[in-house]
C-alpha cells in the first residue's frame, strides 16, 4: 500500500506528499486512508509529522544558485550528441531523522542524467538507492547538496517525475486496469474522461495488456501488475521515469521478459530512465550508464559505461568480466581497488 500512497502523493503535490512520506519515514502510526481524500491523518500523527519535517534541515537557498549552473550546455552522452542534461544531482546527502536517531542514507552523491539516458543506480541493499530516488521524486529534501530537473531545483513531487515501485500493490484495487492508468491523467494532466481512457488504452496496448483493460488488479499476475504500473507511468509522459527495483519481486523468466519489454518501449519512445537495482547483471542489460554506490551510507564509487551490453551478451566472456569488475568496484575495500574506483 505504501507504494501506492507515495504514487498518489506525487500527484497530490508537495503539501500533502512530503508530509505523508515523512510520517512513514519516521515510522509513525495513525495513518488512515479514505477513497475520497486519498488519505487522512489523525491530529496526533499530523503534529508528529510536522515535528519531523521541521527537523529536516533544508538548503533551499542553494537551489537558485544551482539552477543557473545547470542551465549550461550539456556535454555529449551515450544517448546522442544533442541530448540535454535533464537531472543534475550535486553533492547530495540524505538523512532520515527522528527524535531517537539520525540515519545518513547517502553521502555527497553527484551525477548527471541526460535526455534518453538509461541511467542505473547500482549498489547493495541499504546503500540509499531508494532514498535517492525519493529525493529526486521530491518526497525527501537533501540535508545538503542540490537536485535540479532541467535547470530548475526540485522542490517537491510533480507529474514530470513518475515512479514505478517494486511492490505489486501500487494499483488501487477498486479501479480497473484502464481506470488505474487513466486516473492520474485526469488528476495531474487534466485530460477529459474520454481522452484519458483513450491514452490509457494506447499505453496498455504497448505493454500487451489491451485485453485486460477492464479487469481488476487482483485478477492479474505480478508481472502483469508491473506492466500496468509501467503503462500508467509512461502514459503520464514524464520528463524522467523513475523505477525502483521494478522487477526484483518477479521470477527470473518474467523478470527477463520485462527487461526486454522495457528496452523495447525505450527503443520506441526514447524516454529518460533512472533505474534502481542491486543486480549487476540487470544494471548491465538495462542501463547505458551505471553509477556504482558503496555500501551504507551510499557514496559514488564509480561510473561505468554499459551501452554495449544486452541480453544477447549475457554469459559471454566480456559480460562476465564486466560483472566481476563491477563486483570488485562495489565490494573490494582493498586500497588498489578503491584507487581504481576513484580514477
Ligand atoms: P536501498 O534502496 O539502497 O536498499 P534505502 O534507500 O532504502 O536503501 O535505505 C538507505 C538507508 O536508510 C538504510 O540504512 C535504511 O535502513 C535507511 N532507511 C530507509 N528508510 C528509512 C526510514 N524510513 N527511516 C529511517 N531509516 C531509513
Ligand atoms: Mg530500495
């Protein structure tokens, strides 16, 4: 359910959104759901959430300065010589703060994502990948550093960034598949009922689910639910599609099929993708650039170019050597490996 709440929050906007995630982040109780207002909090939870938010130190002033910097011309990237820098993550540190403790999730992370990149964040569980994605989605504010999208500082959730989560329960169960895809189009994109349905059916067709438009989510397999979530995200035509281990809970065969489908969709529409995984193989296959993050708290270890790999190269000598190389970069604390990582 949490994934769905976060998704709805991204549509509802920063006022409710950030607060809600902070309530969850702090592990606070008393969160209720209503279908009419999406969610409600009891006064106690609201007070606590306020306290949590106030405790989060922001550096908003730095954003404006950064915006000018980001407006500079972008260098070349894998996605093509004319692609522009869309996302600029600059020295971002992220923390979870509660009354009892502070957990530092990432430390001074920097990277740029260009238009039509398939950029992968790769690192072991707990290194802060999801937290980074949430910060880019606008749910969490950095304690230091800046995040900009197309030269504008990210100040909260927005329909220009849509997240697909790992969990299969990110679809409201009382809506049909088509209604699930159409709903955000009506709320955030202000499409009419007919326009939203038409666009929903178009994207459901793209993920091979046209025949299931009027089915309810509980009648679908995990892989099909993820296809709906992907169709819903693509239908929004976001500037950046954020995916947080979207295939991690699927069986190996379905996972591979979904990776192939995602790459086909990308080939078709050339959207900009920021994809999180802890699987080296998945990173190599899905990404054209991979950012390697060290274990907790996540720091940048290296950036690897992976545009040459596909499912066809899996099992080959090159591919296996790259997997071993990345594994060493991620986990080897030997001084030489660390030097190599920072080269
Ligand atoms: P990943 O997605 O790479 O597995 P996360 O971003 O989920 O890692 O978590 C990074 C770190 O932040 C971990 O140490 C995790 O325990 C901590 N963390 C994640 N969510 C919360 C939360 N809501 N409150 C406190 N700490 C959290
Ligand atoms: Mg995660």
